[in-house]
C-alpha cells in the first residue's frame, strides 16, 4: 500500500479520547479502536492485517522506531512522542506508550499494544527540531549517525531517553494515570 503524500494539515486530537491499536510481533495491526480508525482515516478493514508503518510520517526518525522495537522485543515498555500520518496526508501528534505482551514460556514478544493520547503542544515544540536534526543525520549518514547524535544529546542533558520524554510530555499526575487506566482496561 502506497503512503499518502504528506500535507501541512494537522488533525487536532481530543484530549478526552484515546487511540489504541494492537499488533502482532511483526508489527501487523490486529486491532484498532474506533478513534484510531476515525483519526487515521482508514476503514477498519484497511488497517487490520496491514503493517503499523501505514501511519508512519516521514518526519519521524527511524532511530525512534528502532529503539522502540529493540525495547519491546525484550519485554520493556516505552513512551514516545510520535507524529503519525493519516490516509489523506494530514498528520497528528500523539504520546504513545508501547506495551508488549510476552510469551511466559519462550519470553518472546507475542503482541504489542499501543496506547495513545494527544501530545501536549509544548512537547511538540521541543521535539520537532530534535526530530528534524535526526532525520537530516539519517539522510546523510544513516541511522547510526542519528543514534550517535541522540546519545550525545541525552548525555549533554544528563538524562536517559525515558527521563527526557517523561519531562518533555509531563508524564506525571493525571497524565501518568491515563496510561495506567488504559492498560487496565485493555489487559
């Protein structure tokens, strides 16, 4: 399936609604809630059975997804600020918590659920120039170049990736409770 050409139109997400999707271990969509279908602009049939990358915006650095897959395949959760691409080419920003489900015998990932909510405007302003720099580096020197830059950036801040994202999106209080409640609803 061909990706739509991005347009400069942002979809404003409701702060009271959430997007949930589940993929298999290869990133193929197995479940999409109604708000995901509505915002992405695809029908449920167009989403189910397709790679989750169907909504990957070209402004997203590949290194972010590599870090995410490396972590969730080992059973770890990850919070990320993500710019997604709708079917019509418009975009929307979300804070996503990826939570893998692991096979208790083999300890391999069986599936991954992504819980998303509208990203705070201040967080988007912080992350956009960082993502732009990572994309520029990926184009010039591959993912290794963007990874090296990201590690240096975090070292300068004296933070881990998780600490930086938590601080950027304000992952505390009511915001943090949201993800806890979503996980309980979908467990």
